[in-house]
C-alpha cells in the first residue's frame, strides 16, 4: 500500500478488494444510484414531466404529451443527464464547493420511488450487490417505515411534556398496531431483497454474501409530538423485529425546527431508552459548520447526543472542536467507547469540509474509535472504497490503521452477540477463540460455540479469514516479476 500512496488509481484498485467489514452509516434512499432508480421506475411504468423533471405515478402517465415514460429516457440524453444532476450531487462534485441544498433537494426528486415499500427490497438488493463488489460484509441501512401514519398518530395525541404518560397513550392508541404492521413490512422488504438477488439458489448474486440489517429513522424536522411518536415507534420496532437493530435521527441538523428542539429531542431519547436497553442508538450529531448555525449552537450537539441521548455511535461529528471543552469530550468518547462514523465524501460535498479542515486526525489522536462510512453513496456518487482511499491519501493512514477501521465497523455494529474482541482497539481476542490463528478455517469447540451464538462474532471471523486471503494475494501480485 505504501508503494501506491501517491498513486490514487492504483490505490483504489488495491483497496476496492480489501475486506472492509461494515458500512454503518448508509441511508437506503440515498444509497441507490439515480441510474438504478431510473431502471426501477422504467420497470414499474413511471413517467417524467419533460420540463419540470417531476416523476409521476404510472396511473397518471397516459394521454399527456408533456409526460415521457422513464423507459424512454435513454433516447433523450439531455433529459437523462439533467435528471442525474437533479437526483444527485453530480454537478456539485464536478464544480466543487458545498452542495447542502443540492443534496437535500435530490431526495425530493425520487421520493415517489424511495418511499414505496414495494421497491425498497429491490433498492436494498442493488446496494448489497455494490457492497459485495467492494468486499463489504455487513450493511446497517437506515430507512423510515410507516413514516406518515406514525407522524399522524403523534399529531393527534399532541405533546404534553409527559413522556411516560404519552408513551402509554400512543401504545394503546394505535402505535402498537403500526409496529406489528412495520414488522411485517420490513420482513417483506428483506424477503424481496433476497428474492431479487436469487439468494439460496445456484444463480445467487454477489449481494447475497452481504448481511443486511436496518435502522429505523426519525425525522427531526417535525413538531415535538410527531418526533416523539416516531422515536417511540423506532424503539418498539427495533425491539420487536429481528431485522431492525437500532434507531437514528435524520434531516438537516441545521434545520430551524431541528435546532430549536435539539435538546428536547435528546431528553425524549433519555426518557425512552431505559425501556429499550438492547436497541442500538446512533445519532447524527455535529454535522455542522460555523456557516450553518450561530456560534453558540455549534457547542453542544455531540455532547448531548452522548450524555443525554445515549448515542453509542455519532454520525459525522465534524464540529467536535467547536464543542465546549472539546478535548475533554474527545477523551469522554474514547473512554465510553463511542464510535464516530466518518463520512468523508459527504462532509466534503454537503459541508465543504475536507482535508485538514476535517477533524479526522483529532479523533485518531484522541483514540476515539472510528469507522468509515458512505452516508448516501448514490446521491453523493461515491462508495466506501473512496473513503478508504481518502483516509490514506488525506490523512496518511497505513494498512494496519485501515484494518483497525474495518474491524471497528463490525465491533461497533448493532448486530447482536458477543464480540470477537475484548478490547476497544481490537487488540485482544475473546478467550473462546484466542488459541486459534485469526480467521483459521478449522477451529475448536469453544470458538465454534462463540461463532454459532453470535451473529457479530461470525462476521468478525469471516472478515479475518478474508483479510488473510486478501493480504496473501496482494503480496503475491505485488512481488516483482
Ligand atoms: Zn447520514
């Protein structure tokens, strides 16, 4: 790898096949490439308004000359290109600078498709295939199930400040039924994913090798009653569905409502989370710059997410050095083993933060566990491999540091079960497997038992096996002929 440090193309080729563990921060709707959305919409018979580029349901596509079936789009290259720009930050990435509005605007364009539960399994399948091609073992995809119905229920009951009482009222007032519905929905989405990939058959696609779980999202830009209902729903769903392993809060952190209610949302999490100790909490926090909010509002989001909201993982954390007592907060994250999900391309495109303006090295120096993540690889037109390349190119990481990031991504995943490692920095193996060479194919009974009982440890062992194979092959290929 050192040999390729100054050759980004060769480095990319090498790192593409490096086993990477997990992508822990990936929004399903944003992970799908515009080209894949177009394929889906063509298959389903959607059409597009020729001048506004607005997508229309198949039922509305007849007899209006202004509407073009999306299956026709490849014959209209200018429209096709304009649509790719609308549904992604492609034009921003080409021109440089910050794509905040462009990014959040993109989701509007394809929301008819991305919010359709009948398509979400197919979307997950395309994301899984892309992950497999990069030797990614595990995806924790964020999505929003039953969003509208839950929000509506919350609005009906209102917010009275009494979280305990409201929780009961929501559960008996219809939320419980929605959770049952959500459980069936996510099971169907996962079955659709497996079916689209032909998993379990002789024509299984590469994506079948990737384990997929989900995190239920809560939109943080809505009224307090609506946010509370969504949070409760997310906790309940994650507790009751094997497919959903945790929760997250989404929407621009600098949105006026998200800012006004930030501390309120954290206190809602504090009131709810004691009922659901097994549910993983990852929070977007510190996806901020001085340009986006007044200085006093950039000083507390990450700390409150951890100390009040109970976040075990922080998404982005870009504004860490602007927090009050930043050094102490970094030490706290290291001590509490709170992982930071570093989304380098996302931060560059959406926030305009890259290279040394990014606190990547501050996190490394403070010993905060970290993992690389893609955030929205489709909209941002990137992938996890590019994050690994940037970690080497921009922050000088060596191969063993990259391995550490890959190991972290599985160790800090919300997959159930004991970890293969007993220390934060993955330095000490679980005693059950300590007598074996890492990733060995034949193992004794105690290690077998650990892997059989822990979904997490199983993937961790697989990562080690794959790393061994990758390293042997890379060394062979790089030897002078
Ligand atoms: Zn995100």
